[in-house]
């Protein structure tokens, strides 16, 4: 059970800061900072830079993703932006445009 | 997710910006910025909202600094602290809920309570002159069939002060002040009871 949920139909314009999990089913524009996991579900739209723990994307993200853990781009995901993480998976069917930066 | 519609701002989350859209919203964390949604908004006990909220139904158990406008109802439960105006068709403030601001129930008409009370306080001063006389006239007629002028004279003759004031009223142009008019009405009632 995620602690913070941006439901479908809800739009947040601004900055979201959280020490817990964040699930995006709706729309978020601005900035997203989370200490824990961020999940962008199918239908979710994030037009923001994401700084967080593990990131899982099945929706749309426009912006840079910076994670101190892993980033998973699932089937149906659409990501435009740079991704910085220790581990990255891009599933078959995910759309991605941007740079990948992994700690090598 | 299990709850497909509900939006939750968790207890350790902070949103600075505008929240809009459809569906329900539950705030247990901090929100700075306007909130406008077509569903229900619930501010939990630990929730802290520095924003005006517009929704269909607003339930507050936490702290809100801003105006609350609801299409259906505003409900302040125990522990609610609100600094701002409340406006909704139905407003409930439970014991233990704190409010500082203007509260208006009813549909979203223009807020004119101040001018309404001003006219209301003026209106009795004008009508109070006629009303006690009518009451005094009506009461004896029902009780002992006494002629109206006698009853009126008896009522005014009961107190010299009122007779003097009545004489002053007939002699001098300006109407009697507001406060004596109110007193006269109460006296008339007391006198009527004494009988």
C-alpha cells in the first residue's frame, strides 16, 4: 500500500516531496522528490524531474529521472528524458528517448 | 492499484502547488497551494493544508488555513482547526472543532450578511412603535371586551416614565430612539403578563 497516491483524474501542478512511496495514476507537473519508490502507473503522466529511490514506469514520463536504486521501464512506458540510476531495465514495448547514466 | 480513484497525500508528503481534477482526495501530509476537485476532500488528523479548498464535500480532522467551499457540505470533526471562511449548503462543526472565520450556509450566493443585519436592526425600530400598541389592543379585546383606548391609557399610565416619553414623542419631531422602543415592547409584555 503506497502512502501517497495521485489518483487518476487528479492533476498536481507544483512540487511533490515525500519520504514515502509515491504512486502516480494521474498527472503531475513540476517536480517530484521521494525518498522511497516512485511508480508511474499505466495512464499516469509525469512532466517533471524525478529524484527518488527505485522508479517503475508504465505510464508517461517527460523529464529526467535520477534514482539511487533501479529504474524499470515497463511495457507501455513512454519516457523522454535522461535516466540516471545504478540499474536500469527497459522492457520490450517501452518507448524511451534520452541518455542513460549508470554508475560504472 | 486497489484504490483506482482515490488520491492520497501521505503523512510524510509535501505538495507545493495546485491540485485539481476529479475524484476523491485524502490529505494526511502537507499541502500548500489551492485544492479544487469535484469529489470529496478529507483532511486527516495529521494533515496540514495552507490553501483554499473547493470540492463537493470537505471533511476536516486536521488543520486548514484557507477558505473551504463545498457544493454539498463542509464537516469539521473533532480536532479540526480551520482559519478561513466556510461556505457550503450544509456545514457541520463537531465539538472540538475550532474555526476562525466567516461561516455561511446555503447556496453559493453573494455574501451579504453584514448589510442584512444592519437592515434587520433598523426595521424593528420602525415597526416597534406600532407593534406593542396592536398587542395591547388585541389582548384586552380577547379577555374582557374592554374598549381599546382605555386599555392603551392604562398600559401607558402604569409608568410615568413611559407617559412622559410618549408625550415627548407627540410634541417633538424626531422619532424615539431605538433602545426605548425595544424597552417599551418588553414592558408591554411584562404588563400584559401581570394582568
